[in-house]
C-alpha cells in the first residue's frame, strides 16, 4: 500500500508529503525553500545577526516586513523568481497569516529551512502577551455584537416610522493601543452594555411592535396555511381570519384528530397521494369559515384542542391542569399549572401568576401534534426508539473533546492546537477526496450569500469530506472497523438563532420588519436542490437527514418577528421547510435511499416530527417508497452502520458558514449537531482545521471570497462550479 494519501486505509492516518512538498505546489515550493536556505546559510557563514538583515529589509522602519519589502529582498537573491514561488516563500515566513512578517517569524523561517542556528533565542510569548491577545479578540467580538444590535434597532425604527433611519456609528477605541487593565475595563463595559441591550425592557427591544392579543386580532398577513393534504402551501384565498380558520381546520383533519378533541367545524378529508391543494378541482371540501366574531385565537385552538371549546363555552380549565399563559414581558407562551379560577373576574390563578385573563390561558400547543406511527405514510424503524443517546454527562463530553483535540495535534504533526494550519506535517486519510461545490447562480450573489468577510462558506455552497466515526451514539469509542462515509457540510439559512442574526436582513419584506416566508423558503429549496445535486454527483446510495435548519436557526425567530410568537405560525413555517425538502427529494436519483432521524421529547422535537409526518404524507409515492424514518436514531451512528453495507453513504451536516465545526474544540454548544459531530471524529476535525485555515491568532473577520476554494485545491481536492 502506498504511503501517500491518495491510497488510504479506511482508518488511521497515512503519511502525508512533507510541508515542503505539498502536492498542489510541486517544484515551486522546493525552489522557495532552496532560496530561503541559501539566505540562512549566507548569514551563518558570515556571522551576520538576522536582526541586522531584518532592519535592512524593513525599509520603512515599522518593525515589520511588508509583502513589497519581502519581494524586493527575494528578488535580490533570485531575480527570476516566479510569482508562485514568491507567494509560497512569503507564506512560509508569515506563519500567523497576518499579512506581514515580524522579527520572530523572520528568524524562525530561516531555521526551519535548514539554515544553521543563528545564535539568537527567539522569545516565546509571555503570559501577559497571550492574555492581551485574548482580550483584544473578546473586545472586538463584543463590539461586533453591539453593532449588530444597533442595526437591528435601526431596522425596527424604519418599520415603525415607514422612513429610512440613519445608521448609528459608534466610536470604538483602538484595541491595539490598550494595555491589559484597559482591555479588561473595556470588556466589562461592553459586556454590561450588551446584556442590558438584550433585556426585553431595553430601549432596543422596546422598539419591537407590541405583541397583539391573539384573541382580538382580526387577521394579519396569513402565513402559509396547512391544506387538506397536510402540506404547507400559500395562504388560503379567503385571507385574514377565514384563511386562518381554514388552515387550522385542515390541520385537525390532516392530524386525524383524536376522539373528543374536534373543533366543531367540519374536517376536510385527506386526498390521495399526488392530490395536494384543496379547492382546485380536487373534489375535497375546505373547512367552512367560522361564524362572525370567531377570532383567530379560537381558530388556532381548533387545532384539535379542547381549549377552544372551554374558551367559547366559558368552561374553566380544571385545577391541576398543565397549561400555557401569554407572557407580555417575555412575549411568548410559557408553561404553568392551574390552581383555580375566579368566575367573577374571569381570571385564572396559576402557580406562577395570581390573576391571568381567560383569553391568555390555553392548553399546550404540542398536545395535538402528530405522533410517529407505522401508518404515517412512510416506513418507520423503531430500532432505537426510547434508547439512550449522547454522553453520560458533561465530563464525558469534555473528555471526548479533549481526546479528539489531542489526536488532531498528533496526526497533523502540530506542536499545539492553535498552530497555523500550514505547520501541519501530516494529514488525515482522504484529504484529497475533499470536494467543494460552488453555486454560481444569481441566488449566490445576493445580499450576504457570497463567501468572504466573516464567511468561509457561501450560503448555497457545499463541501463534501470523506471521514469515519470514532464514537458511537453513546459517545463510546468504536472498537473494530470504522468504515468511511461522506459528510456534506451545507449551511441552513439562519433567521432566528439570536437577535444578532445577520442573515434575516436578506429575508425581510420590503419596508417591513417581518420575515418574507416565500423568499426564505425559496432559499431553503435552493439549498436542498444543491444537496440533491451533490448526491447525484457522488453517486450516493444512502442519504441521512435530520430536521435541517429547524432547530437553533428558528428558536428565537419570535424576537425578530412577533408573528412567530404564535406557535401555529411557526409550525406552518416548519412544514414549509419540510415541503421544500420533499420537493427537492422528488428530483433525486431513484436509487437514493432516504433516512430521516427524528426523536426527542422536547416540544421542538415533537413539532419537527409533526412537520415531517405531514410533509411526507403528501409526498409522491416514489419518494415515500425510498424513505425510512428512524425514531430516536443518532444520525452519526446510523451513517456508520450504513457504511458497513455501502461505501456511498452521505450524511448532511448543518454547517456553520464562518467556521466548519464552529468552536467544537471549546466547551460551548453542547447540543449542537455540527460541533458534536466534529468532537466524535478526529478525521472530520482535522480536515476542518485545514479547510478553515485555522490559527489561534486569526480573527477570521476578513476572509478572501476564494479562501475555501484555495484551501481545497491546496490539499489536492476538487472544486465543481454549478
């Protein structure tokens, strides 16, 4: 077996060519190091201190060597040096990718190239220097967070006044001039300011339009409604309250409401496969419009809930019942327990609040979500249903993470985790199998979609890696063979992770501070279509999916758009995402088997399961026949198991556009799929280290638009434009 990485074993690390002979650079790299070595040997033979040469090259006396100054020096030693050789030589000196060379880097590069020791000791960074660098980065991150909040507040003012508002420009101190005490003071001040700005009663949050009373509003712009088939479709033509009522009644029909939980309105029957839209020649009756005075909230609770009957008939909910109440301070429905009812005042006494109006209490929304069953329309596998999953505790997770970091350092030949990625002397197996897919459509050029700046990955781009799993669903080391499979990094559109989410700016309705659902769902469809294109290109036989883009990226959407304080509106959006996934899957290769991992007991997990059941019920028979839902399954474990049967397994990962794997090597994001997949595979983490161009000294704020493309090609991988 060849020792080069193109011919790799299924597991372990094959030796990689020396740093001096990366396959993508060939003779230019060897020539660069010959010149550097010549310089070092000349200095050593004449006993010239490197500081003297450094000062000679540093023409402008700014204590650093710029690219132009470096070019002039190299051309003195080799007049005919090529641009490629010059670039390689500069990168060898500039190990921290800062764009310039300091004295420490200058001397270290000459020694690495084989020159004799030059008689000086390069000082290691002191504790104070390291602390100051960390504080500088933290202050910069806090400044960015406050700028994002300022922009969010400006957009809200625009929506409230209907006029363009001026951009707030803050004056920040130059962090490079501050010492440690000043940086600590600035960090503390910015942290307090950021926390205060994120409080619900802060001026920034107060700019958000007040949350409307769900029992009195007559019908805002309708979100996509459930049709009789259970597929999210454009809002009913009736619009307003009538459209909302038809959608809610359709939900009850699609869910085959349990006995005794009907809404009192006629339920529309579910049409056969392929029949998707009610009222378009289908012969299926739409739910009738409720009587005059029947408000949206009653229709909302007609989602099979007895709360609507209790509200209409003024029948109090019994004491001891778990309910939800509308919190005006937190702008969302919160859990509570009924302790009694005051018939005179018409208020409930809850365990968390003494008096809550009748219309502000309801039974939990999730009590009527569809549950997974063998008759949901697709094959259901309950092999892991109810079984344990995840590490035993946080200490277990931390031990796995630290072990993976140690493997990355050892297998890449680094000195410490955080060294510049170009210091790697070895690499993981299959690094030449890396494939980048770059979307060059008009979609990919709009707004913040392109790569560059803070983003390594374009919104519609994907990168496929060949990896293997080290830890199973319980985070226990996998003994025996660990077959390789594909992991596809693709980023869902982030419209609601937190109030600083920047991508939502590309998906607001013009002139309004509300989400343009149609535009957002079209973007998600484009991403799903690109995933199917990758599957076809790589000839994948098994595709492993999870609720992509339906977790953290929607979790705080209600803070940015009050429409989604209404759980039905958010559920309709989830169903819209699944409908787009199904639409994309219908264009996939007929040989592709689809595996969907669902599970969990949280309300979010149950909402996602409901959306998938409704979406796949309405899918074409060709998609249904190829789909299997795995209840309680771990996507990584399932991919590992399938890889023992086929070498063409592809797992879709919800990637971070700024950093593949995000900060998997730190203690945060303990539940995030992206970080936890990386913690369970050293190969995946090592490849992310290389593709991210990682160095602990980088801020990753000014990436080149072609940085990921360059790193893939530098590793010898492939790039496809489509």
